[in-house]
């Protein structure tokens, strides 16, 4: 199906039960919209479905979902793809941008903005409920998710399992997430692995910020970060790290102090103070560049200087 420009309004779920390709003219140009309460606006229960170049907007109250890929233990779905899709959720009640159950889904260049005025808000919520069928995987590429909840959960990306023995693996590649709360939400996280050992979240690059935690590993979920920027550097649970947590070049005009109780850390001292290396240091080597005013850097200050 090819959709032209404009807004297409519906008061019922759009159920997709067979392989289908739906493309519009671009985000913000072609929009599927609804204000009806408690809709799964686009409800997918089949494999090999593609949504591309369109926007989805839902302002209905109650438990509302922008795009749902909901399969079952006996019918695991695969080949579901979102490309250049915008999803906006804004209403009362529990809101979810993209909900995935027992399905493998790839989404790229996707923007999700989710706001609830009085309840939880999840950007991407994926979980496995299967105990006998294949594991499922979601891959995210270059996508942006923003959530704002009220008085309960606000989570940008969440991988979970619900009484399953098969893995739900979510892989994020250069994606970005930001979660905030408007009235004391108890769990506001940009990234979360929850609900059991089979909820797996692997993150490669990108930036993440959450009002409570940038990253949360709950119960026995698995969460690993590879070269990720945590804007608040707040974590909860057991996080696996591979690579550094940096943001390009680091420029510091004040003092850099280690938060770890057993680490020496770094500090900026007056240039006349030669105590930093030779006095009070244990198992450390501090060195730097000596630069007289107005001259080029020529001397490396060694640990013994």
C-alpha cells in the first residue's frame, strides 16, 4: 500500500494479519492519526510487515499503543520492520510507542515521543512470553526515543521476559533515549533490562539520560554497554561495560574527582605545588605537559619530576 500526503484518521485498530508493505511520503507528510481511547493504532500479528516513511499519532486516553507487534508462543513473528517512522503518543492513561511481544523487529531512523499526563509511558517495550518457541531479537538503528511519565514508570527502551525460557534480545546501535517524569515517577530510566534473566539489552554507542537512572538492570536481566554516553552517569543494578563512557573530547576547567572510594582519582593543583606525585600517592603515576606562558609545549613532566 502506498499512502499519499495528508492525515488519515481512524477510530479503530488497524489490524495487519498478513505480510504487507505500507509506505507514505515521509514523516510529518503522511500521518495515521486517532484520538479514540485505548487503541492499538497499528496492530501487527504477522511476519514480513514493513512500515516506512510515515507518522503515527495517538492522543486517545486509556491504555494506548502506537504500533504493536503482538504474536504468540505458537506463532513467533519475524521480518517486521519500521523505517523512517515517527510515533507520537500523548494522552491520559498508560502510553506505549512501540510494544513488541514474541516478535523479531528491526526499526531504523525512527522517532518516538511518548507522554502520559497521569500514568506510565514506555517508548519501546519488548518482551518474550514464549516457553517453547524460538528466541526473538529487536535491532534499533539511529533512532530517538523520548518519554515523559507521570506518577509511574517512564522508560525509553525496555527489554524484558514474562515467564519465558527464551531470550528477548534488544540491540541498540547509535540510538538515543531520554526519559523524564512530571510527578515523581518511581522508575524513570532511559535503558532498562527487567523481568527475568531472559530479558537482554545490548547497547552500542548513543546517548542516554533518565531522571532516576540513565541505565537500570532490574531483577536478573542482562544489560551491557559498549562505548555509550550516559549524560547523568547514573546506574542501578549490575551493568556490564565494554569500552569507555566518554563524550568525544573532554574539557575540564575545574576539578576531576573519582567517585570510587578506593581510586586515587585526579585533581587540578596549583603549578607551584609539586606534591601531587611524590607525596601521598599510592600505586599511581601522575604526569602531564609543562607549558610556560606564551611558549609552545616542549616538556613532558614525568612521574619522578
